[in-house]
């Protein structure tokens, strides 16, 4: 009999953001390993809610069961939106615990729990044979307290996706697992296309947690390059306000013919777009989250497509390329 897995998130779902795709990929991985998977997510009705079933939005088959659980969506309230950030975080964490108890009543005797939310695992772990916590981000305040509790539980396995998060989990009663995120090998299998122009590209969110990801700054440098060497640049992502900033800059510099700027596309269309790149950029800014906790997923996707990629943060500048199907990594500079 197949093992049963509960994948649980307390976030807007489905979502155009990377966490939604990651969750679905995790669920697919469990299915591929002969597990029955239920994905539990909260009902939301805020301005960013996507009113589409997850299975339709992510174009996944019926092997994954998506279960929406009732929720008081405090993020839809005006008082929440205008409250100080610290109060938002506290209120959101409290609501996470409340929603977690609602989930308890809807579980289907699953064997294992997977989540990136430590508060949820703290509420639900006693109902599973084993729980898996995957650490994303720094985790402050209430989440930090929950993690300290999970570290001491023998039935909880901690997972770090970056070297920093792995080290922060190193004092757990169970040795943590260092598991950087992976890539769907079938979806991102290299497709060789002949292009006449040198094509530079970026696919993804242009900001995270309201912090700019540096794509506009990268475009400013590309415009300088175009003055001496003709290139084509493809930018795909969002939100729209960030795309508009890039469009206005490109138009002001009479470079519109060298840029192709588009909104989000479904995840399964990303490999086709990346296959057009000669150079893929990940121009992340110098901040704590990006430098220490950001997932390397985008680097892996570009590398798997056999592209020459550039990744930059405050602590490392790395270029990655394939030479005769061999992955070669050049560390250009490291700043401690």
C-alpha cells in the first residue's frame, strides 16, 4: 500500500510566485515515488487571489489531490494592509495556528507531513509518523520559536536549502539534510535552437517581499552594451509595475527593438523561453535574504538548459556553463 503524504501551505495558492511551483514540484516528486499526496491550502479572497483551481492553474493530473480549507483571510482586510509590518507578522502567525487546527479536522490519516511553515508543523506533527520542515528565509519572531521546538523533536526532519539555513539547523536532535532545490529533468531538458543574435534573458519575479531583484539595473547595463555590441534581451515576469519601469527605461533610451518584455507565462512554457537564451541573468541585490537564504533554483534551471549564466549577490559572483555536457563552475570572486 502506498504511503500517504500531506503537503501543507498557509499561503495564497495557486500563486504566480515561485513558492507555488515549488510546492507542486514537491508533490509531484512524492507521487513519482509511489506516494498518495494531498495538498492542503487556505481559502483566500484578497486582491491577489487567483480564482482558478490549482490543478488547472499548474496543469497537473489527478494524481495530486488539492484540498482547500476554510480560512479567515486577514490579508484582505484594510486594517491589516495598513498595520505596521511587525503587527502584520504577528497577526499572520496567530492566524496560521488557528488555520492549522482547522486542517487537523480535515486530514485523511496521512503518514508524513511536508511544509515550509514551522508554525503549521508545530500544530500538526503529533498526527504524523514523520514531519519534514524545509527552511526558506531567515524565520523571525514566532517562527523562530517554533523552529526551536521542532529541533528537539525526534519525529521532525529539518531540511536546509542553502548553506546558511543548513548551518542554522545543525543543532537539531536529528542531523539536518542539506538539500538545494532541484529541476524537473524532463521539463528543462536542453533544446538547441539556432539564433542569429546574442540573446540575454531573465524569467521570474522582478521583486520579492517588495524588494527589487535588480533586473532594471541589469537592463541599464545591457543598454550600455548595446551601444557597442548588438544583443537581444528577453524579460518575462512580474509584477506589471516592475515591467512598466523597464519598458519606460528602454523606450527612453530608444532600445525597444532590442527588448522583448512579457508578463508571466505558465511554468511549463518557461523551458522553451530559456532555450532561446545565450546568457541567463540572475542579478539579485545585496541584501540578507538574497545573499543567505535565496533558493538557487533559477541557476539550476538555466544551467540545465546548458546556458552561460550569471548569478550575483553580495557574497558571491558565479558564472556557470556546460562544456561538452560537463558542468563547469567558475568562482570569479568571493567576498566574506
